[in-house]
C-alpha cells in the first residue's frame, strides 16, 4: 500500500493561506522539505542534519 506524504507548513512561514512558505513532512528515517511554490523539488534530510543547519542559520 502506498503511503501518503502529509506536509506541514512551517510556523515561520507567511501567515494565513500564503503560498510563500516552507513545508516539512516525515518520511521513513528522514525529513522532507519543500518550498510551497516549487512542490516538485523535495530535499531529503535527517533530523540531526536539519538541527545542525538550523543552529548554523541562527548564528549567522
């Protein structure tokens, strides 16, 4: 049976139904990221890699 990917809008994205947002979804042993205006482009990462990126972005 195919698994449906459930995307969640980032709380840091534009408010309301804005199409300018980052979305995240859980996958088997990974996280999926995409930009709402380019939904076909999906980045695959792990929770530790994403945490490292976020820490880096916060300090720069």
